[in-house]
């Protein structure tokens, strides 16, 4: 257990956690996407959650200390559904967690890599955690036995191999998009995400290249457990097609670029413009710079 610098090593959980969890996780969950959720009601239901979207179990040591980073843009309705869905699950899993929602000032193309990197660095400065989960805002977990933690120091876990949109099958072997968990140590080891992907898609495929470059890959839960419903929305064609060739070239060079492009140069592009400790999440807004 010595090599795991996690809060509680798998062998030393307090029985209370183990016991309680077994009885409180419910397995398969019903997903009601169409219900409109009232924000006040949501706050009332989550009164144990501290300002900034922080929660820690009070009856036993946390199984892991986790930051969940959720980037979004113009998707408040998705975000509210996300919060309503995940707060209870994470509490049942007996994790110490914080929800970090991150947005960009720019109204044009999305740069998810920069948002992830910049949010991670802000979290390192302000909070204590061992494990970070990069989470799409449109992904809702269908089975709460899928644990939101990192139990392997060097092997990240791709938590979302089975998504309804892909008929619950992994569309291709190197996919790590959707929901990805890795230790803080490992995220630094791969120098974070690339800062160079604009628009929809690719930054996750580049992450695979980084993991391979440092001699690791991912593991995944069984597809009966790693199941997700994706909230339906349209990807704007412009986002998908913008500089597609450029992104393909980037992907071909992941292996040689990763050590120069990522956490270590994100500060050249990104500036924090706003921080707010909302009742159910910490909110960061970044100026992510201009696209080429
Ligand atoms: C792929 C995307 C991924 C996305 C998956 C699943 C690209 C590469 C362009 C150069 N990759 O096609 O980012 O997670 O689909 O939706 O677009």
C-alpha cells in the first residue's frame, strides 16, 4: 500500500464505510432526463453539501479525495441535471469530493483542454485532493457501483465505456473521452491535456497518446457497470469541422508534443477572470485566449 499516496488504501477502509456503502449504493439507476429541476429544491435536497460543492463523509474517513471538473458552455440546463444526479451518488460512494464547473469567456470555439488544465492548476493551488475526474456535462451514470475514485496510481480509469448513444459499446479502443479518472500525480506526469485543440473533439484522443508516451493506458469498468445516458443535444457542424485537418495533424504528433504542450504552458494562454463558491459547485471562468 506504500506506493499509493491515496487517503485510505483499499486494504484499510474503516468497516463503517465498507458496510454502509454496500447497503447504500443502489446499482442500476433510473434516469429522468425530461424533468425540469427547481434550483431551490435542489439546494434543499443537498443541504449537507458545503459552499463550493464540497462534501465529506462524517461517519468514516473518505475513500478518496476527488475533484470533478465539468466544463460547459451554454448548457445550464444540463448542468442542473448533472448536479441533481451526481451529488447523491457521490455521497453514497463515501467520497470526499468537490464539483468544479468551468467555463470560458470566449463565445466562439470551445477549448476544453485549456479549461481542464487551467481548472486543475487552480484546484492545486486552493484545494487538497488525490484524484481528478474529467467529466462531460452531458453524461449521466446509470449504475452507482461505478466508483468515482482512483485506486491505481499510474493507470487512469476510463469510467464511461458504455454510452447509450453508441449502443453501450466502446466505439473504438483508444477512446478515453466522456468520463476519465486519474490521480493528480498521473495528470501531472502526462503534462495534462493539449492546449491546441479548438472546437469539438480530439483532445481526448490526444490524451491517449500522452498515456502511451509515458508507458501506460487505461482500465475500464465492465460495460454493465460503466453505463451512461448521454443527454441529447446537437453538435454544431462548425465545431466539428473547424480545422479538422489541423486536429488530425496534432493527433499524429501527440507523442512528440506532449511534454511541451499542456499544463506547463497553459498559463501563457489562460487567465482566471472569475471565481464563485456557489452552493453546489465551485465556478471558474477563464479567458482562454484567441484561436489561431
Ligand atoms: C471522436 C472524437 C473524440 C470523441 C469521440 C466520441 C475527434 C478527432 C478529430 C481530429 N475525435 O471522433 O473527441 O470523444 O469521437 O464522441 O473528433
